[in-house]
């Protein structure tokens, strides 16, 4: 039974508590899900220390291109922020019952209060039927460098449009592993210094 309405939006900061599970349905829709722990801490004035409060638990599910990007970017133990539609469900199994809180993610990313990130922009909807036909930029899987022969470096690219013309660029499996992309970024920064 669903208690919460599907139109309620929530933003949560937390720690990825399980290794994200990724699958692609028979119809080609990517799905990635994980458990998220959102611990609370408060300042105890009387003892002058931080104390742990209760932890809220969420099941987070991402779909389509967000799912593919989460699969390549997030692992157990990462601190993330997630925004999405919340559903609260009651359940009963083997004589036990409880409540689960689920978030259908609309946006998800690393919590930069706890570390740095190496972000790589990828074409939206690159592997979906809704993609715009035509060529798009490619990503070198070794370096993470974007090769866009049609892009004029002197042109004003301030449109803010996240949809890449063409949309047939790399699939998420073509992207570099995060460690390879991080090494390539460090080399680029050292060369620029």
C-alpha cells in the first residue's frame, strides 16, 4: 500500500549503503537502485560534543540515462545528494510488517562537501529511442577527453542546453572508468601548471 503521493519531491544527503545494482530491462530501459543511509548528527550543548541521532533509510532508484550514469559513477560508501519523487509504502512479509521509503531519482550527484569529483558530460538520451538522429561527440575511453570535430572552440557555448546535437555519442559502456578519467584529469592539470 502506498501512503505518500507520487508528486511529493524530496532531497536527501546520505551515504550509499549498498553496492548499486544495475540492470537493463528487455525493453532496453536501464535501472539502477541502491540503499541510502541518511544519518543525523546534532550538537549536544550540555556535553559539548556531536551526538548521533537516528538514521533514515531510503531505497533510491534511477532510470534510463540517469541510471547508466549512476552505475558508472557511484559506489558503496559514497556520499551523495539525491532529489526525486518519494513514495512511502507499508509492507508485510512472513508475519512481519514495516514501512519503506522509496525515492525515484530525478537528479543524483556526489556530495562535494566530502570530496572532489571528476565530472564528464555525456550526451543525454544517447542510447534511447528518443535520441535525436545524427552524429555527436565521442569520448576517448582511455582519457575521458571529448572529441567533437564539429565544435568551434571560439563559438559562444552559453546556451546551457544539456541535449547534445545528434545524441548518438558514446554509450555509458564507452565511458572511461572513474579511476582512468581521474588519472587523465590529473595529467591535464599537471600539464597546464
